[in-house]
C-alpha cells in the first residue's frame, strides 16, 4: 500500500510541475513570448482551436469534426451526447466563431433552433466537453491571477496590506510562498487575463509585437481589470510610489481548467426570471481584513452570477425564448460591447454565448416588436431532424448497447426503429412536386391504359391492384408470353 501511495504522490507532484500550475508574473510573460498565439487568444479563437485540435474527417455529406464523435471520453463509457451527422450545423457554428475572431468581439449570440430531439443540447454538450479536455492539454492552457499578500516576517513593518509602508524593497515574487507565509489571497472572480495587468498602451504595443498584427480580441486590446482588482492595483501602485515591478511581486498566475460541473468557464443557464450577474460588498469580509488603509475607505465588490462564472469560456442559454423577453434584453449591449453593467461597475467579458430554442418559440419571437433589434445580435443556426435512416440507426445502436445489457435484442430492431422515426418526419407528398411524366395522373376508378407509367405485366393483367401514387386502378393489358412476365406464377410452394 505504501508503494502504491508513493507512486500516486510522485505522479501528482510531477503533473503539478509539468503543467505550470503556479507561476510568477515574470515566468508567465516568458511563457507568453515563447508561444504568443496560445496565450493571447480570445474565447472564440479558443473554441475554434479546440475544434481543430480534435481533427476532422471528410464524408459524402461534407466535413465532419471528430469532436462530435466524443471519442475522447470513450474510456469513460459516456457516449450519450455523441452527435451523428449534422455536418452543416457544425460548419455553421465554426464559421460563426471565425467571424467573431475577425471582428475581435463575440458580437452575436449563436442560437440553435430546431424541433425537439434534433440534438441542439447535445451539440453544445460536445463543445463544452471538448473544452474541458482541451484545457487539460498544453495547447489549451488557460491562466488567471490572484493577489498575494505576505505576513509580517516576509515584509517588515506590515501585516498583509495593513499599514503598508513599502520600506523594504525586494525583487522576489510572493507567488510561490507557502500558506504559512501568506496573510491574504484575493482571487479574481471574473478570471481576468493576466495580461490586463499591463497598462493599456504598453499592452497594445506588446501584443502587436508578439502576434505580428494578427487579429486580436477587443477584450485584450481595449479591456480592463474588474473593479476589485483595479482598486487593489491602484492602491499598491500608490503605496510603492509608481514602482510597477513591486506591484507585480504580489501577482500569482494560476492555471485553471474548464469544467461544466464546477461552473468554471462552462455554464448552462436555465430559464429563469433574474439577471445573470450580481455583486456584493466584500470590504468588511473578515478573510480580507488585511487591506491597506488606502482601500479601507473604498467599497470593493465581488462579482457573482452565471455570466461571471462563464467568463473566458462558454455560456449556454437553454431554451432561451422560454424566458420573458425583458430578462435577456441586456444581451443586446453585452453582445455589442463585450461588457455588462453589474452593480456599480462594468465587467468586461470574453465569452461565447450559445442558446437553443424550438421552432414554435422562435416563430412567436419573430412577431415580437423588438425582434428587429435582436435579429442583428443573433446568429440563427437551424438544427433539423435527420432524414437518413442509416444515420438515425447509429444513434440507436449506441444507446441500445448501453441499456440492453445482457438481454438479447433482435438484430433488426434499431433498423426498424430508425426507419419508422425517419418516416414520421416526412411530409405528405404533394402532386405538384411529381416528375412531369406523373403529373397527369389523377384519382380515378375507371380503367385507364395510359394513366400510369408502371403498367402491370401480363401475369397480373387482370389483377385489381392500384397505382401506388394515384391509387387509381390499372387498366388490363393484352396478355403476353410468360417468358416476358416479371412476376413468377403463384404456386402452392411459392405462396407458402
């Protein structure tokens, strides 16, 4: 048992060091300069890179992203949300994300609309599950930052930030101090990008030099820190008399992972009646009692809510149009500017917004007076039913294998179920869509020799069968030799 635990402990420590879980600000900047494209992208580019990361295959129906095959979770046995076919939908989402990258802002909500059971939720689930797995790889690493304030023995003359004198300059970062040496750790609920700590003008120049003028998100070129981080930043800059290097000593850059279960950059918002973000005052929080004197007279606010937890990732609005229209009018400004008013502050967001709805709700929404305003901020992507029974059968094969267990299931079961499901989705044929040689067919009960293009053979010339298209009776034809008849004679053996 000791050997087993030792192996686990050694592996956990090796993984921690390999994944760069905790970095100083200088170490993070070195990581950015070594691979700028990975660390200066926005959420739209992140999802695009994630879809490309899993690869794609070419099919007769078009390009298919392997992400939606969910093979990366096959070892967990969770293939319930695998998406079969729907290649056009995948391409439409991919094109929308690429447009967001070119615009520099996620200025539209991608709204998936279609009938119930057409895989809208499964498509979003595949995207979030893919982001979770991608964030665990080196190519998908994401970083946030915390403020670290050491105890008195680390910085003489102060306890955390209280009565901060700044009398002892030091070049060492506090990022990797042990818990016993830390008086307070202040996290950023918005998971602000560490590069937002660089002043705006210097940041733009650095980004242009690192990326060779490639498209950049407005979140990095125009965004700013959240209210709480900005107040702490300004207080430290004042305490250190403008010494920015000493401010960066307090920065701990931390890697984080996308997780739908723990609501980290992957959030699903159900139909509800309240705004999706809020704020609360934290100045009097006992865990933050080590604030400097310059901050004790300032009201700091801690942001919370679905939009805050989903920042730098993806937010899904499930059944969006089931909510009252007034509860998501804020999305008009959020999509346009990339920010949202939360309490006394403005939060800059970098989030891909995805919604789902059915056709009936969308048709009703189009009659709403403000639909024209929403139309400019919504990217409609239709998710239709599958009309190929062979594709439908693949879905049933996956699900039946899990629920059948040891019970015997007839081999044709999924074929029949898929065929029936597809037939129920087809519309009743209309004669105006028939081929020209069939448009003259009419319902009739009298014999007609030239009304149908499929006359019976001689062996069936006297039968009372009807045309499968017009249901009119076929006229008898002159008998021909049995050699030319395509219908075998009925015998007791053949009929049996």
